[in-house]
C-alpha cells in the first residue's frame, strides 16, 4: 500500500513558549533569497552599498519611526543579508486580538478567522515588524528595476538575554564586514 503524499510542512523557527510582542531585545538576521549579493560589495572591510542596499538601510532605520515602542540598536547591511538589534519598550502595553477575528463563534467549531488568528502573527509582534520591513523593501525593489528581488523565507532571531550577550552581539555586528571573506555564504566560499 502506498502512503498518500503529505503536504510539506515547515516548522516555525520561533521559540514556541515566547511572546514575541513582549518587552525584550532581539538580534535579527534577514537574508536575500538564494543569498544573492544585491546590497553592495565589501571593499577594504566596508560595504559599498548598491541603490538597493541604500533602500534596505533606509527602511530599516525607519522601523522605529513607524512602530511605537520600538528602538533600533546596532545594525549592518551586508551584500546578501542584514543583522540588527530591535528593542521592544512597551511600557505595559499589550498586544490586542486581530481586528478581523470575531469574539465568539455561533457553533462550537472554530471559524476560519479564529483558526487563522490562532496561527497568525499578532499585531505589533516581531514577526509583523519584520514582515512589514521585508515587504516595503521588496515593493521598492520591484518598482525600481529589481523585478526578481526576493528575501529568503523567514528570518533568524535570537532573544538577547543579558548585557554580556548584548555586548557580544554588538561586537559581532560591527565586525561583520571585516569577516566577510570568511562568511560561509560569501560567493568566493
């Protein structure tokens, strides 16, 4: 007997028990699709940004202007990825339910919108912020001569635990351009 083919399911990279809308510091890495070198070139340990690299930097810098309670810290744009630190300072603010989700269902069976609300990122969460950032850069790219531009699915995050962790990550970000030739995803490697 042949087993029916199951659809491919991708597991989330997020920490299951963590509320990604809570007050914390996050270290983020976002990569271009197939690690394409679209944001510029590293010369003499510095990034010479392409126009798309300039937009990636500009849109990253605007996150804290667009989202209340968010502060940006150290970040770097690299030829095929970026690293940044985002700090949530919510001052007691909690994230609410999705607006399209009904408060109750007429039957005991959950509605489609309730099921979607349960698996969707919550407004103000890290996932929504990163999705919005990636979308704004992609929109600009497609309108300005980069029709094939795309990001890698998802992103990598690390919840920064303490001052030592923060110092280590800041140093890693600052030194990243100098380590480009050693990068696993550098085109020469």
